[in-house]
């Protein structure tokens, strides 16, 4: 097994990334409660010293895995999505595929957050990063009438996160999804209800 001293800059420490990737795979496969540090060490092909030289605990590993991967997911707010309505449609879409490691880790983090304050703090941090990433979409939605003046944009975004998390839970549990066309029609109606249909006038 390989080992190395931690780099002074995390971005220049490939072993740190290797450990985070391994942790995400193990958390996704075994769940947070069922994961031990030694499981992550084996998955990464490193020594125990490689972990404790970079992370204080299993909580610390999960915390950074959540923040880093949610920051990557936040790019949904910038890549190929130009409106809040599009973001809602994308994140509220039905999927038949099994949960990815990133999605499974997100669910594990929410469950662990009930008892682990550090993990709850990681989720809050990740959500702040996501909120910052979608701010341009919120501004555009207010300007183009997608979100009406009387509708709280923060409530819309909370709704979006709640629907997305709920869909992950349903997929993770293997629940049968409704008819895709009926679901898409419902989401379209909900999105339309947020807006005024008229662009804001600066006059």
C-alpha cells in the first residue's frame, strides 16, 4: 500500500482526491453507518496513515465528499440551463436508472445529518454553494416573469431541492414511478403556476 505526506494545498494532493473517490464509492455501497475507515482504506489501496494525515474522522471524509460533489452538481445551474423553469424540469425529471454514487452519497449525508452535526454543516455549506450557482437563473426568472413578483424565489428553490431529494429517495427505495407523461404534465403545470407570464418592466 502506498502512503504520502499530505500536501500543503489540497488541490495539489492526488491522494486526497483518491480517498474522496473511494469514500464516495464505499458510502454509496455500504451506507454511512455500515462504513468503517478501514473499508475506505482498502477501496483506495492506501494505508490508514494516508487517511488520518488528511481527514480527522469518517465524518470529515463524508463532509468533504458531500461538499465537493455537490459543488460539481451545482454546475447544473450554469451548464446547458438558462432558466429556473429548465432547472426545475431537469431536477424533477423521472429516471429509471439506479442511483449513481454521487446521488447515493447525498442521500447518506441527509440521513447521517440527523445525528452528526458536522455532516449537517456540510449539507448547509453545499446548499449555500448551490444557491450561489443558481442566482443568475433566479435573477433571470424574476426579470422574464417565470417567477411572479408575489412568489418567493427562495420558496421555489426550496421546493426544487425537496422534489429532487424526494425523487432520489423514491429511486433508492425502488418505488414504482408514475406515468412519465403524466408526471411531466404535472411539473409543467407547477412551473407555470410560479410565473406571471409577463416580463418585468423597468419603466
